[in-house]
């Protein structure tokens, strides 16, 4: 297990995060998984350990610096190769209905946490001169979608800006560090069900299929560098 690569996935107790954890485990990666619900994480860990890999879990809210530091320390200990910033909050409140507390909290999860965690792990990747950062985003970060909420789109546009800017900074160095932005549209997940947005799930993407595509993008292609990808439902 010591020679296997390690991937850290935030928000991996359900939905896409869970499916990502399972597909990486099936392909011989050690896992660091994260979520706010310990029981859900333990169930995911149980499935992961059916494979010949290790799995460590971190329970906590990403708004808390302690959670981010715990993830970072574990990532260094396990010689992380891939960071997947997957955790996010959906909100479709009208702008006039938002409170300062809601703005701060959604911003802390959708933008600040990925920035803080990536900054820590990026420093480690620089020392290794290689690594992979994947930011799971939304098409709301490409085209503003009022039905998803002003705040949600604002955080996703900012995450897109971070992804692109970091990639440009890396290009000026000699490090083999890759940054991928994944922009999703229409996936079957409780993430969307927690909002009041009306979505026809019949034609939506399956999280397992999305996870398989993302895993394939992490393969070490010699002549191809994929920077951004948009994944959407068929109809």
C-alpha cells in the first residue's frame, strides 16, 4: 500500500465525491476522504476497503481552519498525488433574501476552503515538482444561472478564476503540476435536491459515470494536457 498513489477528495460521503472515492479505490489508489457526517463516511470507507488500499477519513466542516489543517497534515503524511476539491453548497436564494452569515458560509465552502487547502498542498506539490489539482465546478461558473442563485454563481465564477489563474502561474515554472477545472451541468445528486430548483432527473448524468470520466482524465498522458472539461446531460 505504501507504493500506491494517494488522492484526497473533499465532500466524499455522498454523491459525486463518494463515486470518485470508489472509482479511485478500484484503481489502486489510497484514499483520504472527508465529510461532515461520520456515519456516512464510515460507510464509504467500508466500501473502499473492499479493495487492497488504505483509507483515512477526516470529519469536519471546511469553514473551520482545523478541518483544513487536518486534511493537509494527513495529505503530507500520505504523500498525496491528487487533490480533488469537490465539496460545495448549493443555494438558490434571491439576492435580497441573503443574510451576511449565509454569504460568508457559502463563500467559505465554495471558494475559500478550496483556496486554503490547495495553497497548502500546492506547496507540497512544488517540492515534489508534480501533482494534480482538480476543482469540481459548475456551468454556473461559466454562464450565470439566476435559478441557481446569485451567490452560487458568484462563488463558482470565482473558483473558475482561481483555477485558470493558478494554471497560468504554474506554466511559468518547470513543475509538472496540473490543474483541471470540471464544469458540471445536470447530475443526479442530493446536492441539487437540497435546493428548490426544479430539475428533471430522468435525463441527468449519473454520478458514477461522471466519476469514471474524471478518473480517466487523471491518467498520465504523455502528449495531452486537459485543462477544462464541461460535462452535461444528454437532453
